[in-house]
């Protein structure tokens, strides 16, 4: 039975790959809708980019909802330097024909509230958690109906990507992240924190992209088109040959918890000062506080790419014999 989810995201190159993966697992994941947060891209751009990805996947039936245009309190800082001026790797894809989809006039908050009041569903959060924090504040009962919350964000022992200690999603809107972790604590729920400790191990390399293109030229060409800018960014800023595709790991882990391992811990998000946005993981239980998160620290990288390729390209996982040789160890 497929599990019902809402994807809250900020497309964004890796968000787009995550949406593609989620839509490629209909036996396990039913996407009820996509809500857009301001993050990598301004929210209007993120909305348009989600539609472009849905058109490529021939799934413009999936409703997309525009969320908050800025963080709860902080000044909005986008990540277009990483994702390109169009937020999609400067692929400059044409917008879908408006006649092909229904433009939703509901907000992300309205959709989240209505859906979660109607039925339990899980949320995979791939961007700043502004929409989710607003839901927690305005309708705690609807927030309580989130069956499982998987958040790409934060880091435990890995260095930050926006400051020495902060990861972008939690740094962009630290107040929102703090509210979501506090609410999860109040509800005695565990957020699955898919942080940089594991996502930095998910590197799409040129060899993996070449393999993807050999296996499916259409999908491979699309992935190449939206990741070219991202490859350049990673070379310039991290001297890395390849690009870290954070968000698809959150989707893959939602579907197969065996991909990652970690530990339960109490986590608080810093909302001010030099370590603003840091996910403070109380791994030694100094605060004697019950856990509110599953902090992931290890990932089976080849297993992720076997799942990613087999689902996205619709090929037998057993045929992907080259994956172990192509993944970055
Ligand atoms: O720090 C990486 C995260 O921030 C990813 O979700 C990326 O898409 C950006 O939102
Ligand atoms: Ca994202």
C-alpha cells in the first residue's frame, strides 16, 4: 500500500531530482501535493520549477501550492548562486502550457491544513520549514496528523554549508526549524533528520551521469541539463568533481529506512548569533531530554544509487552492476 505524502520543497535542482524519484515509486509513495517554500529559489520561481519538473514527469495532475514568500523573521537569502538564476541550473526550461494544469489558488498552508485535517499523511521537507512552522503554530491538530516527518536539513558532525556549523534549510529559516523541532518534542514525535552527515555521501559523479544517459537517454539528458550548473558550482566552491544531491536521499530513506543508520537524540535549532541555524544534537544527553529526532549518520551510498537509478529509469535493480564502481567512495 503506497504511503501518502506531501513534499514541501524549494526547487532547486536537488529538490527536482527528489520530486522525480518520489513520482517514480507509485507502489510505495502517493504524492498528494507539493508545497513550495522560499529557499533555493524565491517562492514564485520554486512554484514554476515544480511545474516544469511535473511536466517532464507527465504528472501535472499533482497539485502545487505556493507557500510563504520569506522566512518567519529573518531576511530571506536565496541560494540562486548554487542553483542558477532560474533555480533549475540555468536550464531555462519553458513553463508548461497553462491549459495543461490547474493553477491552485489555495496557499500551501491552506492545503497542508485541509489535507492533514482530512487524513494522516507524511511530510518530506526538502527546504526551509517555514510552511510547516506556520502549520504548527496555526493548526497544531493538523500538524499532529503528520504521520512521519522526514527533513533534509541540519548536520551533526559534518561542517555546515552556509556557515561553519549551519546547513542551508535550517539556516535560511532557523525560527521555523526551531518551532518544528520544538513541536515534535512536545508531541513526543521523532523527526528523521537527513543531514549533511549522510547527504554529503550522495555525490552524482560524471561517471554516474554518463551511466544514466547510457541507460535512458531522455531522463539522462534532463538530469544533465539541470545539473550542469550544479557540477560547476561544486568544482568552484568545493573542488569536487560531481554534485551533492541532498534531497533525493530524503525520499529514498522515507521509502527504505535501511539505507541509512543513526541514533535517536534531542535536537534544538539555534536561532541567533554566530551559530544561527545550527542543529545542536545532544548526542551525550547532557540535557537529559527525551529524543525528538532520529539523527542519521551513515548511508549505504551504492544502495541509494541502485534505488535511485532503478526507480527513475524503471530498470531491474539487479542489472545495475556498474553502480559500485562508479559511486564516490
Ligand atoms: O543544504 C542543502 C539543502 O538546501 C537542500 O535541500 C538544497 O536543495 C537546499 O534546499
Ligand atoms: Ca531543497
